[in-house]
C-alpha cells in the first residue's frame, strides 16, 4: 500500500484534503467559519444538539473576545487622556476625575447637571 502526503495528493491526483479543525496557531477562524463547521457537522452526522451547542459556545466566546477587546481600547484611551496636561483636558472639556466615565459613556455636559 502506497502512502501519500497531502501535498502529493493535491499535486499528483488533484485531491484537496483539509482537516476539519484548523490549528489555531497557523490559521485564525472567525465566528462564521466555526458556524459553518457546526452546520456541516449537523448535516453530516445529524447531531443538531451538538451543532447548536457548538454555535452557542462560539457566540459566547465571540462576545467575550469583543468585550475584552473593547476593555483594552477603553484602558488605552484612559491612559492617553491621563497623560495630558490640565489645559489640554480643559480644551477638550473634561476634568481629570471625569476621564473614566467620559471614555466609557462619552462626554456629557456636566455644567447642565
């Protein structure tokens, strides 16, 4: 029996073999890719409960990464505003103690309150 590598199968026979799950270090998959894989699993094996569980897990993971990414952006914005001088903050219309609230919720007119 002759053994073939993926490359030889592709080059010689025109057969493309791709693994079902891709190594996360070499390729980044997004929510749509994982959802498509879950749908293929559901269609192939008829395990809709497993596919629904995978899609729910991926959506929770996606929302967690989005909130983590947003928190990093908020902290970077706070850091850059905290490094400004008082007169620069006054030009923007924000006091130093209002920076965290202004970054997360936008600048409000504190004089009207």
